[in-house]
């Protein structure tokens, strides 16, 4: 097993994505002698000298890889980050950065600490540094986007969105994570085609329907608006099945249940004065659409509700 583990580790150095699945067999091989030390020792004692020599040689080769430049700095850096999480604070994070300046996670931890203290400028500088070492990590770019939005830096926010769009970010898990960690609003109108991290969750990536950008919902779609005083909601919806019920709620108040057909239709829903205030702080500005889901075909085994092409809030007579 030491020789096998050494070879697998060598491969994983060139292919980081394969590291964990390749090392799982090593765990199995390592567990056997550890679980049966006496039987292992008897078998080793029965080996010929050339076969015995393979064991220490394999262990030595594995040790050389573990003590290589790639592993030791990263391990030391992760150790300091663990110390930071246990109460070491920024001093431990700075030690983690000093141990491995290529470790993007250390800069993320520094940014999170500074953000928690209210130092948005310092946090953004740390996230920018993390993005240099891991430009394809969506969660780093989402952190940058949130701070740039809060700072009113429209150009920087567009650049961050472009970086996010280049990382295949448009998935339901990313939406859900951004909704919880970096809430944002879309104003009074939802642009279905635009990247919307923090603005919506419960939707699939953008598709085209006869040249029209749309998103299919899950069983629940939530969109966070900023349109105080709005008294009318407009929705562009379509379903796969006729007479699909869609329950519409705004700011925690149920407004109506629409019966959505298989062709595109614009629905206008009045918002009563009783829904002008959120039922709970987390409901402020949140539009909630609930619809039964179905699977279209075995070729597309993803449950979906209804298609949405647009949503807006208006204030009028």
C-alpha cells in the first residue's frame, strides 16, 4: 500500500481534482495493517528481504512527497486557519498567509474577519487578493460583488458579475448560498436574463424560449425587490400543463392563486394595503411563487414548476 499510495499521490499532484477520489483506496490499504498490526507484522516477517525493502522505500517516497513544497506550506497555512477559527483572530490568519501566500482561503478568512468588524475596504482588499489566486472560485467573487454593491461601485460590480458569469456559476446551489449570505435587491423589476446572485433563488439557469429569456422555477421561487409602496404586481408566466396553480405571496402575505396555462400570459395582481408591511423582517420585499413540480421526460430528470419571463412591482392609481 505505501507504493500504491505514493504513485496515487504523485498523480494527484498533477491533477488536483482527482486527489480525493484517488486517495480513497489508499485509506482502505492503510486501514488493513492498522486494524490488524500483529497479522501485518507476521506477514512482513515472512517476506524476503527485497520485498521487505519495498515497504520502507515506499514510505520514504511518500514522505518526500508530503514534505514537498506544495504540501507543507499549505498544511501549515490550514493549521493557522484552524487556530483562527478557534479564537486566534487576525494574528493567526496573518500567520496562515505568511505560511502559504498562494492559499486563497487565507485571504478569504482575512476578508471575513475584516467584514465582521465593519472594515469593508480592508475586506475587499483581502477578497481581491484571494481572487488573484483563485479567480474561478464563485464564492470569492460573490463576496467581492456584495461589497462593491454596498460601496456603490457600479463598474466594479459589473466586473465582478462578469467574473462570476465566466465560472459557470448559474446554478441553484449558488443562488441559494448567495441569497443567505449576501442578500441584494433587484429594484422594482426583475431582469430574468441578468446574473442575480443574492436577488433570487429557486430557479434554474436562463433558457431561451422563442428568443425570449426565461427561467424555470423549482417548487418555490423567491425574488427580493426594493419597491416600497407598490400596489400592483405584474408577472409573465407559462406552464407545461394547463391550469397549473401558482400561489403568489408578497412580503409574507398570500395575495392569490393563479391558474397558469401553457401559453405566455401576463398576470396583474393587486397588492392590498395590508401587504405593504412585511410579516417578518426576512420577508421585506420578497416575492414568493409556489407551484407543483413535474419531470418533463427521462432525458430531463429535473423537477420544475412554471416558467417566468418577467416580474415587476408598480405603484399606481
